[in-house]
C-alpha cells in the first residue's frame, strides 16, 4: 500500500520545493489524481512537505478511507469547494475531490488559464496502466465501470477503448499545464 512510498514521495516533493520554490511550499498546492493503493501517499507526503494538495478520485469510498486513516484531511464534491478548502486553510491541507480526472483536469486547466486557480505542481497516480480495472472512463459511473469490467469480452473492449480515450484527455491536460510552466 501507500505507506511504502510515503517517504520517497515526501522526498520528491521536498526536492521539488527546493528546486522551484526556495524550499518553501507555503501557500502553494499540488494537483494530482488517484487515491487507491499507492496513490494515497501523495496527499500525506504533500502536507508533510508543507504543500496543500487536491487529489481527484472517482471512488468516494477511497477518499473516505484515506480520511479515516489520516492520509487525507478533507473531501470536496466540486472544484470550487476543493479550492475553497485549500485557500482558506492556515496550514497545508489535503483534499480528496470526488470526480473523474479525465473530466476535471481539463477544467482545472481552464481555471489556470483564466488566472483563477493555478496549481504549483501537477502529478498523477491513477492506475492508467490498467485500462480495464484501473481507470474510469469519462462519462461513466462507477457502477457502469464495474459492470463492464466483469462483463463480456465486447463490454471489456468498449471499456478499454473508452478508458484509453479518457487517458488521452487526462494527459493532454497535464501537457497543457506543462506548457504553462507548471
């Protein structure tokens, strides 16, 4: 699970802060996705390093688990709510944002382009390497995803194709952030 990579992720965030922010993450935040398995490490490592974070996760139960185990501090159901939590906190805070990364990352890009909310770092820890079991396609509910994973070969192929298209949207958004020098 995530406990095995908290230290390495923490060290990575500390070094990122040292190289780009003079070692001071104060008032800065990291945007990422994925709270399953090892993904939970990012939220805890960010706050330990002194940064706030918003972690997009499609399965609300994973956010709830990470809150119970104190890897995540709070939960939000909208971008606005997540931003409000980090902007009004006097200390680093991690927020699990219920939603789909392929849908929400492009919206975060739009907000950053408008100067509304610009993350200071963007990462990812979804299970995009497993298009059937690890990545919820945009526009799908978790129930539809679970049914297709356990469905016929045709349903699984449809799922894999939809997940692949969603990964493309997700990566495009990350590249948009890169072009903004984030």
